C-alpha cells in the first residue's frame, strides 16, 4: 500500500552563500565576490549547483584616461527529471498521481514495478531511477573598456566583451530497470555545445553648454558576432556492464550505433548609431535617435534597416505662470515616437535553400523552403506621458499611454509538404494599446526611520491584427505531447488564447472523461473539431504595491 505522491514528491530547498570584498583608493576601486547556490527540487533527482566568481576593477589612469573591466565565471551542474511528460513517456508527476498504491516499487528480479492496468507503465521510479539527465555548464562573461577624454566635453569610449559557454549534456536510459530500457538495451545521448559571442562598441560623446542651452551628441558603431559548434552522439544496445559506470564516464561506452552529427552556426550584426539630446533651461527637452542595423540572418538586399526615434518634453512647472502654485513641485509632459527592429525567432540560414544528406545512405532531401523576401520585423510605438510631484516631492505620479504596432513579424508557418514542416516568413502583425500608472509616497521621513510606498497598475489590450498567408488561426505554443498546442494564434484575438476541449465531467457508467461536442452534446470520444476558445492567458490588468521601511541600519521591504 504505497502512497506514491508522498513517496515521490518531497520538500525542495535552496541555499545561497556569498562572500564579497570591495574597496579601493582615490583612483582605483575593486569588487571581488564568490557565490555558491544549491537548489534541491521537490523530486529527489532534481538538483542544481552553481559556483560563481566575479571581479570588477575601475581605475583612473590620469586626467584623460579611465579603464574598467568586469569578469564573471560560473560553473553549474544540473540533474534533471522528466516532470512535464505524460505517464507513457515517463512523466514522474503524472505517474505519481495515477499509479495505484498496489503497484510495487520493484519486481522480484530487481526491475521497476509496473502498472498492469496502464499499458505496463512503470511506477514513478521508472523516471527517477531508470534514466538520468546531467548538464555541465561553464560560462564566462568578460568586458573591458576605456574612456578617453580627447578635448573639453569630447570623450571617446571603447568597450569589448565576450560571452563564452561550454555545455555538456548527457542522457542515459538504464538497459535493465525499465521495460523500454530493456527493449532498446539502453540508450545514451550526449550533446556538447560551445558558443562564443563577442561585442565591440565604439562611441564618441560630446557635451556643450551655452547660456541656458545644453546639448549632448553621440555617434558610434557596434559589431557583434556569434559562433556555435554542437556535437551530438546517440546510441543504444548498451553492454550490461556499462550500466554500472558513473555518468561522467559515459565516454567509455562504445555502443554508439547511429552516426554522430556536428553543426556550426554563425551570425553577425553591425550597427551604426547616433543620438542628439537638447534642453533649454530645463524646460524644453528634445531627443532624436537613429540606428542603422545590418544583419547576416537575411538575404543580401534585405539585411539593412534604419530605425529612428524622437521624444520631446515640456516641464510646465518651470514656467513663470506656475511659480505661485506651491502644491506642485514638478510637472512635465512627454511625447515620443520610435521604431525598432527584431531579427530573433528565425535561424541563421533560413534565407538559404538547404538540403539534408543521410550519412549512411547518401540520400538528399530538402531541408527548408527559403523565402527570398525574409527581412526585419519592425515595431512602431507612440507614447504620451506625464510626470508630477506634489507636497515638497513627497508624493509623485507617473502616467503613460502607448500604442505599439508590430508588422512583418517573423513567423514559422506550418506547411503540409514533407519533409519540410514549416517555413519562416514575415507574416503576422500585432497591436498593443496600454496605460501604465505609478504613485509613490514618502509617508514618514525621519532621521532614523523612513517609510515609502509605491503603487502601480497597468493595462494592456493586445490584438493579433493579421496572421498572413490568408490563415485565420494557427497553433503557436503550449505544446502538449500527442495533444497538439494548448495556445493558438487567432486573428482578431489577443496573443495567447487557450484552445482546447471543454470537459463536462465523468461518465458514471464507464468512468471516461466527457467532453462537449460541436453540437452541444457530451461525448467520451472527442475529435479535433470540438476544440474551441477557452479564454486568454493575458491579464486584464497587473497591479502591485511595495512598502520600504528602514530603521537605522535595518530595512524591510514587502
């Protein structure tokens, strides 16, 4: 009589330790820290360990040169468990909920007990002991920069950084403990991934004041490149003695029966940018930005795009006619318009026609459909806002209204042809209209005791204007194994509409789940056409309140 949920699901825990040293002199400062994080999941195999080290240094060499550097190194180990799969695929949570208490932990021969009423599905130990997932990550983030004063108000800034990831992933299915393991005589999959991304930023900044006018200008360029190499090996029919090897000795297994694969992925982005900021007497504010991007992810002729933006502000409280309004300390109106681009969501080579070559048979097949028109996704936003402060700045208010429209959204459309299942295109368009409000107050401000409160609320109305290609709806995300997608992209509705069957209870005669049919009747055998919209994942509004209390060297936030 085994209580499987109690047997499998326990109590998780987290430990976090940090040691930091900081200091410096008039010209040089340093910060050094070490951190250890240990997380244990509610299901025993699930565990995450991470060691992190950080070093930050800044120094002013002389009156015209300053240097800074920052380096972070992290090593992590993850032990995974299948917690979000069906029982048939080894999902430990559903298995714990559905396995009868009469199913034994182990059979007399040492194999894991199974449920004879569930297509011979193993008890939860099949996912806990019969397989394991281990991931090793080594991560390095490092940046170095210099600021050079060329003349009064003119500063050249140069920054260079790298992001390096070395990841090793290993999956092992025991060849003895589970039914599926015995059928395949075990499985071993190993993936090694190396990624190096570097970023170079070179900018020239100029500041000048003349009279009541203040002008700041920036011009520069940035370059970014990413290179990823991945090697994958898989095999089955493991020799029985190999099941005794520890997971970090899996390289000794010589049972790989399938050809290994190696892939290389590269992309690059170069941008030219400029910005001008001007204000007159702190009352009239203006800023203009322009950015020109060039991406390798698009075909020649479609790689370049220019994205401008403008903003203006009027500090009404600085006007002469507001000087006698003592209750208002600050009042500013803001307007802005801008456009930006996106290249994410597609592969680095989707604009190229590619083929797959079977390493064993040499058979060539189509890998993708390459649309020549693939280009930047663009978002245009217009916003109006107000900032105000009252009662000697003890009460502040910020309000914003915005309209954001995105077009040429990069979408992977499903296609009926084989072997290609989808094609990347600029298809959909979407709109967001929203309001955001923030009120902050200084309730008590004494020498030793302070109490501040912030209240915020935001509204956003999202709508998919068009999916493109004449398609009214398409599965988007929320994939459920062998059940399709739980969330659909539907024209005229918001992003994230739940789409599925309506459950009507259980048939008392058969014990089967009943679902609502298209005709409004109950059935235990639903078909895909019975699915319908169930509601939106997007909230009508989001709100929050934060209180900050401090007494001498103690503080409390809730």
